[in-house]
C-alpha cells in the first residue's frame, strides 16, 4: 500500500497535535511512550500515553476497511517515514527520555516499534536488538581467535 499525499498530511497533522499537547518544557511528562493504535476497519489513528489516556485521534481515509494482509507492516512503514521527516518536532517532545513511538493493533498488541529516541541516539524503525546475537557471536569468535 503506497500512502497518498492526503494520508501523509493526516499523519503529519496527528504528529503535530501530539507535539502540541506534549511541548518541551522544564517539567517533562512522566510517561515515556506514545502508543499509536490503528484500526484496519475504521481507519482511526489514535495516540495514547502510557496510562492509556488519549492524546489525539484522526481518521486516515485510505485505511478505512483496508483488507490488505500486510496492513500493519505498510502502516508501520508510512508512520516511520513521517516520524523521520518530522524528526525536529518528534525529538523535542516533553517526554522522559528514552521514549518511543509504538504501533499497536485494535487489541492493544504491539505490532512495531516505530521510533526510539534517547539523548544522543535515535532509532527509526526496526528491532532495537536486531542482529545482536550475530554481533555478539562474531565478537566472541574474534576475541577467542586472539588468544
């Protein structure tokens, strides 16, 4: 599913609403994640805090009654792209760092981690620990070869 320009604009508006409600101040908000819940049936994109309190919502018309088997993977890609494009906005939220944007389905199950930000580190998309086992195995082999 390729996102339309209207879809991108609707997502951008939702992210700006989140930033407006969570402005960077000296008193950062206690929660550290923004949960983006997307409904494949209604097309709703709803943002929640850690306490399941709604921050904002919008309807993405392109997502209404979408029957695509890879719906959440497609949505995750679009959301990651928009979060990356709006990095200057997203990086300056009034949240405790590290914080993340997490995609959830209708059942509140995590589908994907979209964006993770710490003071000097930003991870956009993918698994934070992807390839860690391979890296550790390679490190151990190199370490043992030096003996």
